[in-house]
C-alpha cells in the first residue's frame, strides 16, 4: 500500500508524459528568421512602451460556439518592469495579468479566484474566460522572458508568408507550429510584424485545437473542437509613460489569486498548465495538488495531501494502480524526474501507513 500511495503522488502530479518522437524538421528559412528575430529582439531592446489592443477568443465544441472579445494591454517600464493584461471590458473585470518586476525579480500571475477554484469549467463562458491565461503568458514569454534559441528550437514548418496577409497591410507575416511548448504539441501560430519603426508585432494568432485534443480525456476539448486566440496589438507608444494602474495587483485584491509565474513555468506539471492544456482530471483533489505544487513546491502539495479524506485517498490509490501497476521502479523514476527528496518520499510513506 505504501508503494502504491507514493506512486500515486508521483504520477498524478506529473503532466501527461510526452512520448519520444523523431525530432521535427525545424529548418528556419532566412526570411523567417530575420523577421521573427527582429521582432523578438526589438521587444527587449526598447526600454519603454505600451500598446492597447484586443484579444479575440473563439471556442467551438461541436454543439455550441462562444466568442469573446477582450481588451489587451501590454506595457514596459525602464528597468525591465513588464505587464500583460486581459480585461473583459474597459476598467472592468481583469481575466488575467502577468506582472514582472524584472529579470531578477518576482513575476506574478493574477487570476480571478473563481477561475483558480474551478478544477473543470462548469460552463462554456468560464472556459472562454480561461483562455486569457495562455494569451498573457505567451505574450510575456515572447516579448520579455523567453530566449530566441529556445523559441526557434520548438518551431516546425516555419514559413515566411510576406506582406498583406489577411488584411494586415504594412506587415510581414510568418507561420509556424510549436512543439513541446509547455508540454503542448502542434500549436499552429501566425505572427504579423509591422515594417514601421519599431518593428514590433501587430498580431499573433494561435490555434490550440490540435494541441489540446492530444492531451487526453477531458471535459473541455473533444475531437473536432476548435480553440483559437487572436491577439491584435494596437499602436506602440514608446515615448509616453504607460498607465501605471496596470503595474499593480488587480482590484479588488480579495477577488484575485496570485501565483509565482516563474515557478509555474518551470513546473510543466502545474495546475495552470493542466488547465490550459485541457487535461485536468475532474477530481478536484488532483487539481488542487497540482496547484499547490505549482505555487509552493512539493512541500505544499504534501501539506495539501495531508488534508485528503479517506475516500479521496482511495481514489488516488486506484488511479496509482492503473497508471503504474504498483511498480516501485516507476515510482522511483517519477521521483527523480520531479525532484522529490528522500525526506519527502519518507513523509509520503508515513502518510500511507
């Protein structure tokens, strides 16, 4: 029993494993590389900017389609302070906000408590709201935090499409897919980069349909469903001081949860990634365990596990048997992959006794 309980904790917190595959052909055409690299490096070299745009979300599950248009705000201050915010409406409900205090500082992800508390969205409207999360995180990664070599290494099928694609005059468009981005494969993307000075993005479209339906059983995304995000950036202002109101915690503070985004991004098995990947198990306990580990590491997850009811523990035990066959070797391998210390393993064993 001890062995199975430990295996449960190790395996149920982990994200869906990505099977070994042949490396994709990620040859990058020179015209693509030049356009993408210019936009990527320009966003980092400019000390200050702001842009007011829109996020368009479309989710279709075969029986119902929901479209949502939100306000998108991206800004940077001298010193490296960066924010990306999605608002339901002007001065209204913030759906997601990333706030970074610089490369060496804390990066916070603010989400409405109602979204954090929902292991699986109970309605399509709440599901659409949830896609503000990957929008702000992708913008943060692309504009402020990521590394150019890492982005290029994830690309497959990169194409340079040229100018005036889909009515975006005065831009160059590139198309690519991302593999193993936050453990998701097959994200189709198109990026429009303005030719004007500075050459910053004008639009970024993401089709998550294939990536999410590959993530296994889910109450969110079924085969044949579509999930698309379109981030339309407004004019870029580089001389005026940005609105300082978006560099604070959303108001009222009591209605928002704050996560350490750097911890979340380093933990591929975190609850936020599971939610975005539409692969979260319907059992609330497992989602809560993942969220606890994302925000406070293994110790926080173990503390949450202590509060599990006997029925919840039996549920975890049953899942452990189905996932690992009670294999001690499998549990040990998962422990090494997740970085559990010998002391943490001993704590789990004692809890199972």
